C-alpha cells in the first residue's frame, strides 16, 4: 500500500540544474552569486527594500528582537497559536512573551486580541501569517501606531499571500520568512530578515556575521561587536532561487489541493476548513480541518486512525502556553479561558496531507477515510 505523507517538496529539473551549477561553479569569486541573485529576485517579488538571508527563520526572528532593542523588562505580544520559533527568540533576549488569542475565521491574531494584551511594558507584537493566511492588517497597524508598538511580521508561512493586493512581508517594521523543507519555496533550511529600514538592515547584517564588517575595518577575522553565525550558503540559495522562479506554479498547486479537499469535505456538517476572509487571498500553504467536538475525537485520535491507514497527518499547533518552557511567563488565570479560540482550534485541528506529489485520487482517499472515521466517531 502506497503511503500518503504529510508533506514534501516539488523538485524538478530546474532545481537540479541550478544546484548543480552552484556545486560546480559557486566558489571563489562566485561564492555568493546565488545568494545575491536570490536576494534581488526575492526582494522584487515581495516588494521590500532590504533582504538578509539567514540560516533559519528562527535566526531572523532573533535578529528582529535585537534590531528593535527588545530586552529585559519588555513585553512582546505573540499569538498563542503558532510554531514555537515565533516565541522562543523573545525569551532569548530576556523579554516576556504575552500570549494573545486568535481570530475564529483567519486563525491569525487580530487587533482586538492584541488590544487586550497591551501594557505599559509592551514594546512589540509578532503577527503571524498563519498557514498561508493573513490577518486584518489595517486594524492591527492602526492599534499599534496608536500605542507606539513595533510590528514584527512573521511571514514564514505567508509567502505569496496578499492582503488588499499587497504581498505578505510588507506590513511590519520587520518581516521574516522561512525556507525549510515544508515551506512553499524551500532550501532544506533557511530564512530571511526583510525591512524597508536601512538602519535596521545594517544592524542585523553586522550581527548575523560574527559582528564582522571587513569593508569598515579592512581586516579579516575582526569582530566589531559580538555577533552570531546566522549565514546562509550559496548551495541553499541556489535551491531556493529555483523554487522562487516557480512560485506561481507552487501556489497554484496549493490552492488546487485545498479546493479538492473542500470539494469532498464541505458538505460534512461539523468540519471547518481554512477560510479566506474578505481582504485576503491566501495560499493555503497547509489545508486544515477543524472537527466539531460532537464527534468525540481530538486530533491525536484522528492522527492515530490515519496512521493505521498508511496516511500521515500532522496536528494543528499546540497552544504555546501549554508547553513547559513558557509556564513561568503565564498569568495566574487559566489560559484556556483567556484564549478560548486557540484552545478549541488546537484541540480539534488536523493538518491534511499537503505534499506536492498528491493527486486527485490521493485526496479522495484521504477524504473517504475521514468520512468513515466520522461515522464511527459519531
């Protein structure tokens, strides 16, 4: 029986050719050629002035905290429903994460949930373009301007999505992207720090390379400040560059896949699928199904059932506030009451298989198994 996996990239001859070129020629005077070309084309696609590739998106988030001077005594608002890398760098710099609830339709943090978390110590908010979707950005920008709060847009999952026709990555003081093996375009690992602020860009560029600025000092191996080794490689850049040049094709596939799931599952009462709000054109990077509690099935039950059918599912993110490393940053009140939407979505949320090798028959098989399970569970 063929196994249906939860994810997987699309690799064509275009990727093979460009990576082969980087292996053969990307050294000496061409050591950063593919990186430079990626920066040029990625900046043009997103519509941003400055782009610094990093080894991981987590590195880019860490650099964002440092660039904005966030540290001990500061608070940073972040959605409770996200990947842990959106939150961990807040603690790296000694600040306190404050966990906000999410919107019931977009599943992204919204202005109202941010407003409830603002204190005199709030310095920034991390707004996540979750699962290829986007929040109601105008409302978030308005409230942050009024309270003088800096915005970090975590667009790791949002590349290619638009809000009122504007690409993800254009809504924060800083935006961040990921190119790990599951993302819309990928390089195995990798990320990017993006901004229109030249001062922030120059600051993080220095920090990302051991604090070395050879152009300023004329010296090799001389650190002007204590920095980090967050550099990307030319080989990774060549793979991401080939993927970037195919981005419209990759987005089209993700949207096709979502609509195939929707076609088979939309008539089942008690299943909520990823929703597009009025101002957002999402990529549906991952298609997600939220089950009604009436079925009596949590996400672990569903994943286990499908595993026995040789189909790999992944859970929707667990609330960050449930995890041991973050317990010391929580209020005394019960988080499931503070962030009820996050806890409900997470408990019953399933990431459907979203690999780039799925066809219509694979989708039909997954959906038929869903129907069988829900009949049993109900």
